[in-house]
C-alpha cells in the first residue's frame, strides 16, 4: 500500500440505538482543523452528533471534540494542559460533559470537563491508584473507570461530584 493512501478521506461509521448505521465522509484536513489530520487520532467516542478523541496534532496529546452535524472542531477552553497527556475521552449524550484520563508527572487522574461552565474537575485527586479508561453515562451523572490500587485493576464508579458510589 502506498503511503499517500492514508491521506484519502476516511469513512466513519456512526451507529445509534435509535436508527440504522450511517456512513459519513469527513475530509482530510492538512491543517488539523477537521476530524482527520496527518497526526494520530486516538480512542474516539461517539455520542449523538459529537465525536471526542485524542490527537497529537499540537505536539502534545490533547482532547478534541468534533461536531459531526456542523462538520467542525469545537473549542474546549481550559481542558488541555501543556504539562499533561490526555487519553481515553468519553462524552455524555448531550455533549455537555467530557470525561478523560490525564497523566502529569507520572500520576494519572480522571477529569470531568463541563462544556457549559468551562470547569475541569479532577475526580480522583485523593485516590492513591493508577487510573485509566473512563466512561460516562448519557446524562453525565455517573463516571466509571479502571483503577489499580494494589496491583489489580478494578472498576470504580463515581458520581459527577467525584464521590464513589457504593
């Protein structure tokens, strides 16, 4: 396969519980302003018309949000930090909340970003464990993720305020 083939527009298959799968064609953007770019686009998560993913397009691995109905990236002020590496984002069904893992100085945490208020809250600040792979329910009220406290990966469930659910 020729190297230039990766630069052809990518087809993204979107599915939903309410309707049949739709194939959408998002063009390749050399400037990094669209969904597909010459950089790595990792761990996409789809909810409603939103696609959230990480990319290294600005020389650091950050979270990006693409509005498929408007066919453009959405600004996320206050979410990405220069000294952190983001991974595994997920988004609530209404697009208001984004949950993601972030690693800074060897410590990993789970963050909840509220697009309406611009607040970015560390949900696992006091948790003495390595964390990864967060997910969020449809209304953004419950977050689940993996945590390794004692050498074993367990699933923890928190509410949106950062309190563990029992």
